């Protein structure tokens, strides 16, 4: 099929920043794109060929949108899977497919998938409701501390809490959830696996992620991870096994823990471009966004190695600020060598909302990390 400067239509479910960055490359290749998002101010709106407003969890909105396109992909997992399943039956190509998404959408199902496929992950217990947890603790079926995770709709740090005592359970939503053993670890790692329709598979270098202690969001992504080669190889091998188990098409970001004993445990996966791959735009031969397009259109996969060391800094809304966004001191960071800001196009800021990111590239990774710290301390996302 001819995808370039043709009548082919690619549909994207979700119009946020990941979709916007995916559109950088559809425009480069002149691939016609249609986007569906609930917000009329979605960042994707200005860059796609056709924009439709609709709820991604609404069957009719997703189904009717999918009938307009030849290939359908996502930039967020929370979409109506029943609609995708019916579209697949009617010949629309959906990547990742509905079966993969149905498993990944639910953290309990996702964890059971790892167990069923003999993939290493932290021990866990599954609960229909959060209210059942106290009884499990009282009867010795569950030990403190543990990590509480909502089974569905957790995103950007929400739906996750470390529970050290009974008081930490107060205020948690009474929903299906898992209680995961709190594993001592020294690093949070990620590997992005790309796989096209024909089964060609490539991995990006292992990255190291540093998280904000309160918001549970990634603050820094460091590529390559500052870990022994043997540990990196182990993480890459496990990511490839996860990819093979899902038999996915597109990108699969596999987030993992490196334990104090250098074991690798799978945390969770995302079947799409991911926060842990933003540095690939400047630092890699092929960005994760171009690679996702190559994979879902069954084109040859591009080189995944890095041209230079890269560190990504997330730009999130500062605490105490709500309203029209202002990027304070952005000119100051643009004076720094190797620094590239990406602004997502969200007009309104609020505490910890993802508003952009900054990539720092440098031949010396330790120097890139120092510059990243300087960037983090200089630019502030505030409101008027």
C-alpha cells in the first residue's frame, strides 16, 4: 500500500502530546491523519488533517471514527476496546490490537499475564474492592507495607499509593485493585521494543528513570542507563520476552525494577510511544514516534542506537499554580548548549500536569545530567 501523499488514512485515538509528536513524523512523510479526542483544544488539533471530538471510552464515537480510516492506532490506552474488536472483525487494521489492549488496560489482568507467561514481576494480591484489603491484613493474608494500584484508569501517577499503615488506606477509591509487594530496588528502568507487522523486532537502549517522590511521575530519563552491561542485557532480554508474549505491533515500553540483587522485575507496560522515549527525538537515529509509524505500517524498522547521550526532563505544572500557562525562564534554558524544549500546547496548567519536556544531549552523559539539573531548577511552569 502507498502511504505517502496518497488517499491512505491513519487514525489516532487520543489527541494529547504523544499524538502531537507522532504527527511531527506523519507530516514529514505526508501521511494523511485523522484524530479523535474528547477535548476541542487537544494539542493534536493543529497538526492533523481531520479532527473529531468524541469520548474515547464511548463505543459509538470510537467505532464511527474507526470506519473512516485504514489503520487505527492509539496514543493512550483508555479507549473503548469493544469498538476496536468490532472494527477488527470488519477489516480495519488496529495496532496494538484489541486483545493486547484489553489485557494492558487492567493492571490485575496485566499482572496475571506475566505470571501465566513465566515473566518476572513482584508478588501481588488481587481485590475486587479496596475495602477488602483491611480484612486481608487482619487475617494475615496481606502484609504491610505494599503498593496499592487501581486496576483501571491509573495514569500519570494517579491510582498508585504506597501503603505503610491503615491510615494510608483512607481516601483511596473503593475499586478493583491490586496490592503489590514493596520490592527494594535501586533503579527504575525501561526498554522500548519496536515490532512491525511482519515480526521484525528492535529494542532501544535501556534507560534509567528518576521519579518525583510525591507525584510518582518521571522527572528525568537518562539514556543509556548507568548500569552494568550484564544488567542491561538482562533487562533487554526480558523486554523482548514480554514483546513476544504479547505478539504486539507498534511500540511496547516495558518498565522494570532493578532490585538490590540486580534481578529485573516487570512493573508495567505501555503499548505506544512513551515518556521514557522522548529523548530519542534528538538523541537517536530514529525517534520512537517515527519507529511507531514504521512498525504499524509494516515498513522497515529504523536504527535504534543513540547518536549521543541524552537526558529528558519533564516539564510539569508547579504546585500552587492554576490557569493560563507561563513558561518562566524558558529563554534562559535556550541559552544552554544541547538543550531543546518541547512545549505540548496545553493552554491551562495545574500542579503536576505534563506541559512539556526538555531534552539535553551531550557526549558526556554525566555532564548532560548536570545540565538537566540546571534546566530543572531554572524553568518553571506557572500561571499568569
